C-alpha cells in the first residue's frame, strides 16, 4: 500500500501515475482541503476534485483541472444575471458540487461524500480529505488578508505574499482512516505539490506530522521546483517572498525531519550533496510529467527508490 499526500495539478498527476503502477486499491491519496470555498451556495473542493477527476481519467489535460469537454452554460447563465464570474466551473463540475453540498447538508462527512463520489466515477484508489472540519488558507499581503482562491484565481497570484494562515486548523483532526493509512503504508510519497499551501495544510493538522515521523515506511518527497522555478502555480513566488530558498534544496529543508528520500529533477543534480547533508537520500531523474505513460514511469522510479531506502520495510 502506498500513501500519497497531494494538492493541485502536480499532486493529481503523480497520484494517477502511482495508481496505474499499482494493483487496484493499493493507493491512498490524502488531499489538501484548505483551499475549499463556498460559491453560489455550494461547497467546492478544488484539490479533491482535481485528484478525483484525474484518477477517473476525466481531467482536462490542457488545464490539468476540470473535466475534459465540459460546457459552461450554467456559468454563462449566472453571468447573464450580472454576477461577476471569476472562478471557472463547468456544467459537469457543478453536478459534483451540488451533490457534495446536498450530502453535507444531510449530515454526511466530507470523507464519506468524497468516497461516494469517487466510487460513482469508478475510482479504485482511496481518496481521503485531510480533515472533515473546515480549514481555510488565508494569504497575508502588505495591505490585506485574502482568501486563498481570491489570491490564486481572482488576483492571479500577483500579490506579494507576506504570510500564510490556516484558519480553523486548531479544530481540525485527521479524517477517519487517515492515520491508520500512514501507519500501515509500505511507502509514503509527498507529491510535487506546493509545500506551503498544498502539503503545508495537511502537515498542520494535529497528529499527521507526528504520524509521518513515526512511520516505519520510507517517506519520499518529489520536488515541485525545477531549476529554481515552479512548473505550475505560485510556489516559487511564495517561497521567495517568505524567505525560502527557491530550489529543490529549499523544498528539502522544509521537509527535513520527515522525509527519508528526495526526488529532484536531473537539472538540479548539483544540489544532491547539500540535500543528502540534511539526512536524505536523493534520486535525480526527469520529474516533468507529460502523458500517462510518463506519470507511470516516474511512479515506478519512485517505488523502486523507496524500496532501496528501507528494503526490509518495503513490501511493494
């Protein structure tokens, strides 16, 4: 059993690679929910949906999120009433949010709803939200505090980030089954997700970091930074303004004490010695993922790397 920690498009892509490299049911994906939002009265969970659509083979390969071939008639209708349309949602996407919101109002937990939706889309991997409680990432700028989606989508990540707050994190507890999945895992993988706002909120939930540190399984992180740049999203800008080294080494420092191995792009192979000095072994390979074959290739390399870290513990 492999456990992946994921958020965003990079997390979804590697999750798909791991799923295709493993027997059905042998992957559990723990997903960030701190960028969830309420819009048009609906509970929207962007990271959960991106992972779910990707594992279901439905994701738009151009954007990495949303559903391939989706229409936008509902959004156009809302726009016709004079509403500002700043967050893109397709019609099939709306169906997901409507059903999620309905079930939550009926008393189901986010964990239960996520499982129901995934099963309906024939996803064989287990998808677990980091917590059932609401946690909201807030971005501090020099002039104001922004909801994450307002910063990420509404402001197009142009604001200077001077701080990050996870509102509600004190009340959040790991979703049922999450800590058990970590305890029984053969390998744990941090996907190439933003370490500040994708895996960061997961690690901030009480008990998760401690469980990872206490795991008998090897823990591997895949760098989302290649050659000093993020392939997608604002990870590089955020790391820079918050004082982190914008490199695979900078990411490794953020995971120090949790991670046994670091997967970096071959472009950054020169950083291997410094990363190893943090107590991690390093695999340098091509980590840019294109099609499904490329994602599976990287997943298999990670699995092999994990087996070499702690051979006695790995049974994958």
